[in-house]
C-alpha cells in the first residue's frame, strides 16, 4: 500500500468570536493516496467546503485552524508562512470551485487568467506562456483553443467555464486537486464530460482528487473511497463498494433512502426531519440524535466514539458501539416510504393545450436598433396538461424549457402558436384580460430566495396574490388563509411573522409552494424547484408536491434536468432540444426505451449507483448550437453519433409510434416502418 499523499489528523477549524465559535470542522482524520478519488459527502452546512478551505488555508477573515495537522507529502501546511503557502497553493495542491462564473474575472480573457497561473507556478518565460496556455486548453478538451484564449468568461457555456477552471488548476501540475461541487450546476451531458475529463487527467498525471459533493450517484461512479460528514464531524468512512452495499451510519442510510427513482413511484421518499444543527451549538451527545429514528437515551448523553470496523472502514455511532448495529437497517420501515400506496388513476380532463408555441426574441443592431435576426428560444412546441398529472420537460440548459413554461403562463408574450386553457385562447390577451386566469395558472421558480421580496414578511409574501387578485381583500382573513397554507406545506403558522432570510433553502421552497397554492390554481409550472437542494430536502419537496397533486388534482409542468426526479414524479415526459420537442411519451416508455438519439444520450449520461443498471455513455461532443443560428435540417445532427445523410437537409417530421408516443427523427422513422409499416407520420 502506498504512503498517503495527504494526511489529515485532528483538524479543527473555528469561525466567529472566540467566546462562542462555530466549530465548522471538528477533529477530522482522513488520508488520500496518490491517484485516488476521495469523496466528501454530506448536506449543505455540514462543513465540507470549510474543510477544503482549511486545507488550502483560504479561510474567511474570522476563520482559524485551532488544532490538528495537514501533511502534504510530509509538509505540515498549517505551520507554513503565507509566502511559503502560496508556492503550495495552486502548485502542488489546487482547487476548482462550485460556481466558475463567480470564480473567473469577468474583465480578463480566459487566456490571460490561465497565463497568470502559468507564470506564477511554472516560471516560464513570457514567450513560452502563450503556447503553454493553448496546450492546457487542449488538454481539458476545449475546441479551437487558439481562438478561445481571446474570449471572456461570459462568452463561454457553463461546461466550458468549468473546463477553464480545471485548466487553471492544472497550470501548477498539482498532486492533489480539490473539486468543490464541480458539476452541481451542470446538465447531465456536461457533467459526464467534466467527470470523464477529471478521470482522464488522473490517469495521465497520477494526481489525487478530493471530490466534495452531495450527489451520491456521482460518488458511486467516480470515487474510490468516501467519508460522510455531518455537523463538522466525519460519521463514516468506507470504500465506495462497501458503502453502497451497506451504509453503516443511520445518517448515511437516510441519505440513500432519500434518493428518487422509478421503483419508488408508488410510495413516499424517506426524509430526514429537521436540518443540520448550527455549528456554534455546544453538543452533549450525538449530533444526529434529534433527527435519527434509531436514537437511544445514550445518544443524547454521550458523544459516540469512532469505531474502526475493518481495514479502511469506520463509523461514529452508538448503535455500533453497543452491538446493536442491525438497527441501522431496521429503522427505515416508516409508514409511507416502504409501504406502497395505490397509484392515482390517470385523469382525463384536459386543462391546457399548447399548439405550435413559438417564442422568438429579436436581435437588434445599430443606432436605429434594426432587427437583424431572431433568437428562436421556443420554436413550435406542442404540449398538453391534464388534471392530476405531471408532464416533465427535460433537456440541457439553453434548450428553451423555462421560456416555454413562461410562454404558457403568458409571462413572456408568445410570438406565435396557440395556448388554450379550458377552451379559452390565451395568446393575444392583454394584462387585464389575463388577470381572470392568473389564479388558475401559477409558477414555482428555481431560486426561492430570489423570487421573494426580502423586505416582506412571509405572511405577506404568501398572501400577496390573494390581495392583488381581489380574492381576499381583508388582512385578517388573508392571515387565516396563510396559516392554513403554511400547515398544508408542513410549516409552523408562526413562520408568517418571519422574513425569508431566516429560513433554509428547503423551507423557502415550501413558502414558494404555499404562495403558488394560495389562489387555488389548477396548473403549476415548477421550474427546477429542487435543483439547488440537498437530497434530503429534495425528498421533502417531492413528497409534498406528490401529496398536493393527489389531494387537489393539480397539473404540473415540471421543468428539470434531473432524470431521477422525472422517473419518480412524472407521468409524461417531453424532451426538448434547441427550442423543439424531439420526443414525447409516457415516462416508462421514454426512460425504458428511448427512440431519439438525444434522449438516449441524456439517459446514458445520468450517473447511477447500481453498476448493473449503468448504460454505456454516449458522448456528445461540443455544446448546443445557438438558437439564433440553428443548424439546417435536424438541429441535433452536428452532435448526433447516428446522423444520416438526410438529417442535414430537412427537419424530420413527427412520427407517431403509438397513441402516446411521438418522436422527430429520421432514424426512428426508418426503424418504426421496419417494425410496423402502418406507422403514422405527419408534418406537425
């Protein structure tokens, strides 16, 4: 066994006042060996990112390392001066951050930013730097690197920006790369590219990777070993194979049970009640005790000691210390999660039909602002929403999902097409005429904090729709209705007297759901409502949405790129690419037997925990083309690994594979005719 590259012993980091500090990292012990990927798992607020910043010595001004050692190749980093640490930071040890847009300087070209890292850490002459920058860009898979060096961060896609961050990190030839949630904001196809890139770089350079994430599926496919973190402490370490075969800690088990999947459709997801305790808390016993279903008296009285189960595996839990480890797996048979409920029958009531919906934005140039073209964000989308059903709209960022949702609600005026709500045409209605329909058509936005006025109390936020639409003009009656809504979404009615910043992300999303429900809508557009949430909080929101749909008969247009959520919640799926729906059908039809090459590529890129269920990844090279200049013929053909000669000449007509299944693809058309000569085709 090789000596550890990084050895962390007793690392303790505090933030804030010395009298009552927040112990964000509390006695961490772990090792990372050369060439391996070590994952750090846990919910937001557990201390994962603070651990990374402690290793890099990039703590905020109030932060300090108060105990422990961090040895990189035998060098104790906390003992180095800042000047000495700068030679290590970005050199032997580098870091890529969660949000590349905020990490890159917007007024410098990406070439200049990489060049700065090359000059600092490689000491090359000025004449050698440009060639090295191009070499790094080529190493991370940036197409046409000679041109990209002169571009600014805003000109690049999210995946490109993350590749630029990786190139900057590689400039110092690091032995350890810390990746803090490197794929959280990326689509599954771009995520697959970035993870494959990191694996290829590991193979070529032998560097180690510390992967910080809350995505268990990513860990299952990429990591060798992992550690689970909770409230500043490690509660479990194991190899990836051992962990996913049998999690040892109740918290780890709960995270696993929170993951949505198709086989859990008929029941409820397990949830972890409450949230991570504040790290300035003075803990007496186990830090997970208040949220653990297997809690014992001793858990509240004494902190559990670390127990080494076997070589490379350990756990911090009284169940193991007291010989009651079987209760870790026995505590999950709660009502509603293990017992399947009867699936709701599909409703037939058609609420809304969008036909050939188009939303084009003009491109204006010159002093006179002449229109020289159009960004065709949505270009001929047809959808139907039925009572009690969920239609999932999936696809990569930039494909037009959110614009389609806002166009359906008339929040963005459509350029063309028809939207009929209960046989009433909505396109062309003015603001006054649309007010009559606003109560029936609501939206839940992706970022709950940005969608609420921070100066308004939660009660006023939820009741605003009741007041503005004239449903409940009297404040006393509105507050009674607000209290009912807060209870409906599982929150204390007293929350109405607090401000949005006082709540967690999951609680804020519940408030937004309560706001949408206040006016008793029939249709709710859910725009990525769980994308920024931990898996445990995501499970709470998905359970809530499912319960409300069963109880109230709501129709959801669920916009997402998380296909695990689609498998759990949706009835129908529509796959969008560059402003158009390329495939649509019932969820089991699409996920089990995708017919469009783009759908197959999306599904193949989704990380899966069970190795037996993993698909061969279909690599999509490059980024989605601009909707201002879509390719001729099938929009997907420049990236399609199965493109035919006809694909570049004409857009494929719609092929009906069944009453519920439609696809736009020449290849699917050929295969459908071979299977069934009577297969229907039309020009829609």
